[in-house]
C-alpha cells in the first residue's frame, strides 16, 4: 500500500480551511517554528519529508498521532475497522482507495 505524507498533510490543512501560507503562519505563531509556504508545498508534493521537530509540530497542531501522520499505523488502522476479518494486502488497498474516493466526494459537496 502506497502512503503519501503529502496527501495526508494536504487533507488535514484543507479540512482546517487553511492555505499553505496560513498554515505556516499558525505553526510559527503557535510553536515558534520557522516553517514557510515552500516547505509545506515540498512536503505536500512528496518532494521531501519534514524534519522530526516539524513532524511533531504538525501532529500536535492537527491533533493526530505522529504514527498516523507518518503512515506507520495505516494498515493496522484500516484492518481494525473492518469487522475483524482478515484482508489481503490488495483488498486493503481497495478499501483505502474507496475511503479516499468517499472523502473526495464529501469535500466536493
């Protein structure tokens, strides 16, 4: 299963109704960091990963576990929400794709 920190970060930012500039401003105000729009763009486009200190700030700001932000618990989380049945890797990928499709539809409404 392919995980994208960039997709997760972008989704979290959009849910908050923030532009990349606004997110950078809020992070810098709240945490005293030196994040800028270019860094956020780079992370969202999977052209680089945030340093650990920035990943911690992002997980705190968005109230998500660091493991979730980094995609370390994705497969376990998906499997845990499907009636305890055993799923193949391919089935989990299909489930995840469907979840993304539903989220995309929700955001368009």
